C-alpha cells in the first residue's frame, strides 16, 4: 500500500512538472499585443512621418523609430557592422511634367498631356532624353520561347517606340501563360526590360484597369514628384531610354490617327501568329530630368538561433516601410500609407518580440526595406548585396498590407503551388481552423508586385500569405467588396489612413500564423524547396551547389 502511494506521488510529481514545462510557442504567441500593434501603426502612418518617402525627413524618423523599437523588443542589430541599417544608394529623378507627347501621322497630329493622357520617364541618369521614332504595336510585347510565343517575329525595333498591352495574353489554353493567372511576362517591369534588351527608343504600355489590377489614378499618382532608381553603373544607359503609359482612350485615338482599330488589334494579339503592326505614326517627346543622389536605408534586426550548429542559417521576414511621402494638389497631401504598409512594418515588430521570447534553432532576420513603392528597390538591393548568404537563407516570408477588417476562415497564398512553404502555411492554418486558398485575382500578378519576388529571382524560397476573403460573421461577398473598395478608393491615395472602425483581430490572427510558419521552418530538418515546375528551382539548386 505504501509503495503504491509512493508511486502515485511520483506520477503526480512527473505530471505536475510536465504541466509546468515551458511551451515556447505558446509563450511567444502570448506576447502579441493588439494595442501596441495599433499604436505602432498610428506612429508610422502619422502626418509627422510625412508619408515615409525615401530620402526625406520621413525616412529619418521612420528608420530611427524602427531601430529603437527592435531594440526594445529584444532583437539585436542585424547588420554585421553592428548597426540596424543597410545603406541603399538611390538616385532620385524628377521629370519636367510640362512635356507633351506628340503623335504625328499622315492623317493629322495628337498632342497628349502629361498625367491626363500619358505618363513617361527615364531611369537613365542623364538630364535630358529625346525620343523620336516610329510607333509599332507589338501586342503584349512578349518573347516566351518555352510557350513558342514571340510578339516580335524578328522585327528590328532599334530606334522604334513600342506600344504594348498590359498583362500577358489571356488565352483560354491553361498551358499558355498560366491561363488566367498573370506570369512575369505580364508585368510592366518585364515589358520595359525586353524593350531595353531589343534596343527600342521607348516603351509605352496601354493602360486598362482590369488587366492592370489598378486604375489610371494609380499609374499617374506621384509621377509629378521625385521617383527613385538604383544606379546599376554606366548611368543606367542599358535601360530603355523612355518608359511610360498611355490611357486606353488616347491609345484608341492613336490607332484612329493611323487608320486602324485598337479593338481589332487586341484580338489579333491573342493569336500566336500575331505580327508587329507599324502604325505609320511618329512619336516625339523631350524629357528633362532633375537628378538627386540619396542614401536611403533598409532596417534589419536579428534574433540569433539557439542551436550553435544552425544559427548561421536564416529565415527572413520582410516588409517595406516606405510610402509616397507628400504630393498632389488636394487638401490632404500626405500619403500616410496606413494599410500599405505601416501594418506590415508594425507586424515585424510583433514578430521580433515573439521570436526573442521563443528562439528557434536557426536565426531569424527582420528586414524593413525601403523604396518598395518605387519598384522593389530596397529588397532588390538587399538581394544583390545580401548581408547573409542566399544559400544559407531557408525562406523569405513577406508581409504587405495586412487585414484590418476582421478574422477570416481562409488564408490566401499568393502564388500557391510555387514551393514547399505552402505546406507550412497549411499546417499553421489548420491550427486556426482555416483553409488555404489560391489568390482570387491571379490575373493581377500580385506575386510579382511585392518584396518577396526580389528574393525569388535569386532562388530563395519565398511565400506571401495573407488573409482570405471569407470573413467570420460577415455576409457572402463581403471580402471582395472591402478589397475592391480599398483598391479603388484608398490604394496609393492620401486616404490610406488609420480608421476608427478597423477590426485588427484578423491581422493578429495572421501574425500568429506567420510566426508559426517561420518558427517551424527555422526548426525544420530540411530546407524548403521550390516545386519542380518553378522558374526559380534551377537558380536555387545552383546556389546551394555554391555556383
């Protein structure tokens, strides 16, 4: 009897000890603080921070605030030089917006007004660019040998001004260009790249709200203000001399000037046998450029891994801290960027706090990058000049514009199917009784429009997960309604401000999910991998081989 009592006491002691054993994940999740999260958003999106434009007082306030907050939550300086900063040398360029784009044909002449009818710029680091050339319609402007698709058909475009449709060919065959989903061939960045490669004098994209994923107001916004680029050497003379957009209405007028029909040309561009169409119209434009050399900064913090054998391997969380600064002519001229992306930047601080509580085996980096809104420049610079080797970086987890409308039953993975990181998201979602779904708007190409893409191009597995559109206790269709309203009314507008009716429970739900994803990757036995059909798989394999 006495022996039985002793064993019972021993068992009770074991159970009590087990119950008291610390659970690092549970303790980390308990640190998430919605009040602190909102307060950090308010600070970053305040008028005092002046829209967080690179190279301004707003940047200075932002990066100092972030360094201070990272230190407070227990994340050390992430740059091996002992600071929280990585210098990003930018060049600001401001275009003289008084320039008219002249279109001259045998049937007459058109003079287009900057911002209202067209926008154009040069990223060449020169004070003046003269564009004069024949306008040639090249369909979607795509050369995709893997699909047997070439919109140029051997045409010598040197000295010509290329007119292109946005997106990639939306053909019914799912085997071509991902079907409905946009590929990189549909992005405006690709179109300017291929124009430069072929030696064109200019590349002008025809804007359409549906295929672009945003209205003309987004295209024109800020173009009268300073823009930024990175000096890649040789004054960027390898870039296309003139890059720009034209409204659909003015593109129709251009085709009419040429005696042709844009709608008919669009239909022809959906066929593999499409051939470039010379419009017999000459384009003339003189761009004057004011240059300013600026040192901007990425902010990087670190929580060192607990395993001495693995702490030199890394998981990176990335979010952009920048927005558009001050501009425009309305009563409210500050682009506060509350949702985009004060929310994501504030989420980095919550995650850093959690990881400092629950240190995984590998190290975790928190990278707040500059100039995302100027073309992913901060993340692109880090990817070209990594502070930690890409072949030692297991994954990049991107956070851009968090959910401020409440909890959801689903999680959307932008680019679902790209890598094994999807499996980590599914596992974390199951713990929240949520399901993982693909992007509901794949045609808008969000995978190529945020900072994770800079890392993917270098082979690092990257995931971009966000709240879905099936909201708890909301009517059917509510998710798409708030999404579309934000894009049409607040996206890249001064009205993107903190609202009193926000429900941040969804954002907190997503922060916990993203924490679990990163924590599991940082403790995993194997590195995440790209799926076999990914365009980034070969780059990753070469990187891991040390090539």
